C-alpha cells in the first residue's frame, strides 16, 4: 500500500510538473513588465494556479508519501519538510518557507493588480519548485525499496 501510493503520487507529480514547466516557459517569455495584456495575464494566472497546486501536492502528498513508504512517523507539516530536507530533496529550507508564503499569497489574491506584484517572485520560485520536483521524482525512482 505505501509503495503503491508513492508510485501513484510520483506519477501525478510528473504530470503536474509538465504543466508547471509549460506555464513557466510561457511566463518567462513574457517576463516582468509594467503592463500586461489580457492574454499575458491569463498565462501568469495559469502559472500561479499551477505553482500553488504543485507546491501543495509536492509537500502535502508526495513528501508525506515518501515518509510513509520509509516508515517515518506521520508528524506535522514542518516534520515532513524537515524529512525531505534530510533526504536532500532541496538545498535550502528557507526556499521552502518562501515558496509556501508565495503559495499562500497567490491563494489569497483576488485582484489582478495585486497578483501582478507577485510575478517576479513567481518566476524565481517556479524554477526552484521545478528543480525540487525533479529531484523528488529522481529520489523516488532511485530508491530500490519503492
């Protein structure tokens, strides 16, 4: 059961990652501007949503699934993140804090103008989330017990 859930979640993370990478590539081509047209805002809106979903899925589902498969006690979200850090799935724990803060800001911004203020951070941290997701997928692949 533990390994089946982990494999299932890893497959879903791969799909989520492809969509995040797609939106990230599109948004990077637009860059940071003083004004965005409606189609550019749509691209950033897609990136924002995909970023938030990927972060939630990665931390709440995949990291927890790894803990479960490795028989780690189910602790708090902080424990889950610390365990992922010990596995070297990401370099800097401060990045995870900033990513979670950005995810929360995205989830609570309902006005485009306010969301626009987050675009630069969104571009910067999307590349980090992509890297962490890839390293997590690789970790899961290389663990012989899974």
